[in-house]
C-alpha cells in the first residue's frame, strides 16, 4: 500500500499538542496535567490511525482476501500509546515534543491504564500475534471479550498477596470505539423443538432463549511503518432493549428485570484470574459461548456483505484460529448456524466447519484440560449439546468401523465420556490443524498426550514455536540497544529480524562490547531507581540482576529459586568471608487467588527478602526484590535490565515460554532447564552461551511412570537441603524464626512432584558457574551479544509467517 503518513516536525507536534489540550481538554498548556497531555497525544495518534484503518478496511472489502480471526479469551495488549507512536513512526518526535513542553515522556505514557485482559503468556502471545499480522500486512484480526474488570491488582500486605479489583475503565480508554450498530444477539438456554419438513428432513427451532446483546468495542491494531491497521474486536454483554412500559412501571417485574440485566452484564464482568488451570464455573462457559457466538455472527455477516457467495466457500475466505480450547464451542456453534440457519445438511456443514477451524494447544498440564459436565451444557446450550453429541457419535462410530486398531481407545478419545465434554478432543476432531507452541511441546502432544489422535490424523499436527514482537520487546522497551544495533548493522534487521545475526561479527569487538555494557548498565540504573522509588531499597547496579518474572506456579519453580537464595544466605552466615559475586534477585509474579500453595511461596519469598535485605552481614552481597503487580508495563521496565533470565520449569511442563525470548532479546543469559523454547534457544546460541541444568523431560516422565524418585532420600543425604527444610519447619532464619510447614510437608509427603529437591544440586552448581563467569565482563558481554544476535528467530513475525504459510495459506495484502 502507498505510504502517505503525515510526517511532522517536532515543532509542529508541539503546536498540535497545545491545540489539542485547549480544544479537547478545555485547558491551557500552562495548566495542563500529565493526563491532559496524554489524552492530547492519543487523540493526535488516533487521527493518524483512523485514516489508515478506513483504508485498510476498504482494501479488504475490494480485494476480499482470506481473513484470519484469532479467537481468544485473553488479549494482554499492554499500554498502546508508545507502541502506536512507534508503529506510525512518531515515537522519537513525540518524545522530543513532550520534553520541549517541559514534561517527561515516561510520566505521560504512564497515564495510560494497562489493560489486564489476560493472565500471562497465552494472552500476551495473542497480542504479539495481532501486532505481527498487522506489521506483515496480513488480514488478521482478534476477537475477544471486553472485561469490565481485568486481572486483579496485586499488593503485598505483611508479605501476603492481596487482590484489588482492576476497574480499568474508570477513565476514558482512548483506543476503543464502541460500534453499537454492529451489535449482535447471543442466545442462551431455551428449548429445542424438532419438526419434520415436507421433504422428510428435520428442522430444529430453538425457542424461548435468553437473549444477550453483544456490543463490539474495536481497538486498532497498528502495523509498523506500513499503513495497515487491523482490528481487535472485543465484545461487551448488555441487555437487549425492552418495551418502555416495563422500564417505567415500578412493579416486581421491573425489579426482576433489573436483576436479569445484572446477570447479563456479568458475562463480560471480569477475567478469570487462573493461569494454566481452569475453573469449571457456569459463568466461565457463558463467557466462552458469548465470545464464540458473537464473533461467528460478526464474521459471517461480514462474509455475506463482502463475498456474496454461498457459505460453502467459507473455507476459502476465513480461518478461525482458536487460542487454546477456550473458544472450542466454535465447532458446534458454526455447525448450528450452517444447519439451522443456513439450511446445510450435516455432511456439508461438517466439511465447512472442519476446514475453517484451527486449534492451538497451549499446555499438557492436566489441571488445565477443560472438561464440562454434560448436564451443564445441556441446560445452558441445549442445541449445541445435541450437536456435540452427534459429533461424538459419528466420531466414535468412524473409529469403530474405519480404524479397528483404535477400537479399544474409544473411551479415552470420546468427546463425551464419563458425563463430561472434553474440549480438547472436540477441538482436535473439529479442526483441520492442531499445533503445539514449541518443538518439544508438539512432540509431547504427538507421542504422549494426543498419541491416539495423532495416529488418526497425523496430517493435522504441526509445530509453531511461539514468538514475541521485537518492536515492543526490543525497539520500544530498549531504545538505546536499538540505536546501537542500527548504528552497527544498519536498519534492515527491523523488517528482517533474522539479520540480527549480523551482530555476531562484533562478538569480539571491544568498542562495541563496551557500548553494549554501558547500555545494560544504564538500563540497570534506571530499574534500580524504580526499585528504590517503589520499595525504598537500594540495589547495587554492579550486582548480577537475576530475574524471574512470570505467573506463580509450582511447575515454574520459583521455590527452587528461593531455595538457592536461602542456601546462599546460609553459606554467607556460616562463612562471612565467602567470595561471591553480588546479586540482586528480582521476582515478579501473581498467584491465582485460590491457589493456596502459590500464595505460600509468595509469602516465603517476601519473608526471605525482608530478612536478607536487612541483615547487615549480607549488605552489598545479596538483595531480594519482589516487585508488586507484575504486568506488561512492569515487564517492560525489568526486561532491559536483566542479566540472568530464570527459566527453570520442571522439564516437560512449560509448553514454550515467551518471557525467555524477551529477556534473551535484551541481552540476558538464560539459566534454564531443557524445556519449551529454552531448547531451541540453546540450539541457536550453543552450550557456552546458556546455562542448562537439571532433569530432562524423559527422565521426569520416567520418574512419574516408575515412582522411583523419593524426595526424602535427598532430604536425608543433602545437608544443605536438610538445613533449608528444617528452617521452613519452624527453624531459625537469620535472627528470626520462620514457619512454612505446608511447604515442608508438601515436599516430603507429596514427594516433591516438581522435583525441586532433585534439581537443587544441579541448579546450585550451575548458579556457581554463573557467579564465576559474570566476573569476566568481556566474556559475559560477548555471550550477551550472541544471545541478542540469535533472538531474531523468536520474533513473532517468524511465527506468524509460519502460520500464514502452513496453516492459513494466506497472502500479504
Ligand atoms: C511475557 C509475559 C508473560 C509470559 O512469561 P513466561 O515467563 O513465558 O511465563 C507473562 N506475563 C506477562 C505480563 C508477560 O509480559
């Protein structure tokens, strides 16, 4: 497309901001607050975006390309003001204009509420994918839910996590546009009536349903430097208008009506704060159907308006990629629409549906496998239940007759089994593509978790290793490093991130490495200032910034990390002269509110932090910082300052990880297990440039299979571990007594299911290697550079290119 961006000088921008402050905010620039400036800038940016948005939509209308709809219950988009400025090419100019007006860009951008419409990796991936699709000029859009309350805000009180509601819409959100005229109705409950038509076929009428109005709020997804603006459409649940006499008469009926409205609005009321585990609540399945039904209605309406051909051609024009099983009701809902509303027979409807839907699996953790009681679905979505039942019958019969060798596997493959609907099975059967999110993860799906389905449909299975957008996670968060890279190898890497490998030539270049070191140092200073501001604690910029930021989950093993910290502390208390490289351990993590054990680990980390940080004997050697409320904005501050990236999940448990990629791209070295994408990072950078330790996934599976691991044996033989465990069991820690008996008992009596004790020795030893290697600054910097140079592979542009080529079969526009 033609590039017709309105380029501005800094002075022009200054004038525009002034005039926006006056016209939009009704104040003068002398009296303008940070908020006034923020809204003025977002308005300028929106005017620029809106021109391209209309053009992009017009272009799609005319060319009618195949379009991608990425359905996800979560989009963790982060703040948009800076990334939109970056992508329309105005970020540098705007920063300077803000400074010229006497304000701080950082303070202005921080005025934006960070929408927490996701839990973690899965939601952030969805956001990176949208940004990459737009930046690569692909016609791809997001469909999600506009939760009124996002991810809770985390505060620590006496070291305990407390949750505060996140009402992020308190002030106007400038990036959304309400499209009331494009609202659709979503139907719940009701009864299904069957009629025999004159030609003998059956017709189903779904009556007396509860109607919910789905109102879309569109957020622009701005491509980098290409004038493409795609759409993230987020649905809000409202009650449909009712007759006016009901609204004014103060009868019992009226109050009943108000109550009903409230229950409707609940559907988009809040985000479920559980990561990697599901809550089998009825409201959650209502949310899922709401997303699916509203999105499908809007997708099909658009198809009918633009394509004007039979829906038999839908697979030529539409792919629906479902982000995990959460939107897997797409399969029966599309079947329902095609049969009941569009008059297709089963076979044709099935052919269309199963050629439109593609499914991404995100985890093999059993607690995350969605299963819904069939009676719940039957009463909430009676027609969908009938269709799922029929899909299941045909599927099981198909195996029975056509795959006799799989007959005895039917009970473990059936979509409806033991009175539950197995959503992953529904998604695999009803889609044309099933992908995992890193090589190891996809292999585990094929060889273990889904081996029967792989035997049945080998052609469906494929891998798409996750990625992150290098525009937000390098250019936006680390402008100094970005400038150094461009000065060194030119700007082509921005559109071809693989060309970051051109940096490899500088891995021994002293002046270059010096600059790299200065940049990391400056980023660490700025994080140190932030830490001081937030916690009052002074950290040493020369210490190793050892970072673990991710959701708090047992499999991610924050507990292993804090065991290492306790061990170092014990060592220093016993041997005050011990020569260790000073370290600052930085944590960020939210626990699901109902996840008791995760919350105990938070309390433990905070307890250890308060003792270590205030012990005069430890001064200058160790600090432990647990920053509150980990979210995208906090990640953006921490990641450019990280020296060491902790990716220490129990092998086989972390499907991919993306935090690992963000930190690698900013020059951190990884300490990690052979899990998820860590393996692919290791294969690129090579063994000397990453710290790998611990059990491998095969060993973990073997221990689970044989039960040969006995945690107590390690407790009995490793004195360091016995010391730590006894401290947790009401022992002395520094000058204090601490008590974390639940952790103690869990590890010993539940036999340490995540192999914390088992991997402790290898982890500690590898951390000692880190300690030694960090002392040689030049070698460390050279390794840091090698990591940056290979990180282009993990740009989500590469991931999206693979989805486009292998699954979606779409062309750039
Ligand atoms: C990237 C990101 C994640 C995912 O981190 P992992 O280490 O891959 O689990 C979670 N939360 C936020 C806010 C992120 O930015």
